[in-house]
């Protein structure tokens, strides 16, 4: 491999790994905070009106699924960026080989 291609790969590979780590870490953090707030508000609602616990539980599980879906999508995108064919990598290789 050419030195320019290796330099382009390293210039793209490092920030891509940082981006993937941020996607996974911030998604986990946001989901944990969301589940904590959701559970706390559910308990407050049931404590105020125990007769509505079935309806509140159904809505809580619906919102929990939506909060968890956000984390799952972010984790999949982070892993795709880290392990699959990085779309930025092909552009960097193309730019490095044109200059050679």
C-alpha cells in the first residue's frame, strides 16, 4: 500500500472509532436516564391514582419500547460504522489514490 493511502486510512479510522464509541455510549446514557425518569413518573402516577395502574402500565411499556428503540438504532449504527464497510473509508482511499 502507498503511504498516502495509509495516512488517509488512519485519518478516517480514528475519528470513526470515536464516533462509534460516542454513538453507543451516549445512547446507553440517554436510555438509562429516560428509563429512570419514566419509572419514577409511573410510580408517582400510580401512587396518586392506584385505580389507573393498568392504563399507566400499558403506556409506560409503550414509551419504554420507544426509548429502547432509540438506543438500539444508535448501537446498530455505531457498530455498523465500526465493523462494516465504512463509507468514509472508500472516499478517503479514492482521494488518496487520485493524488498519487
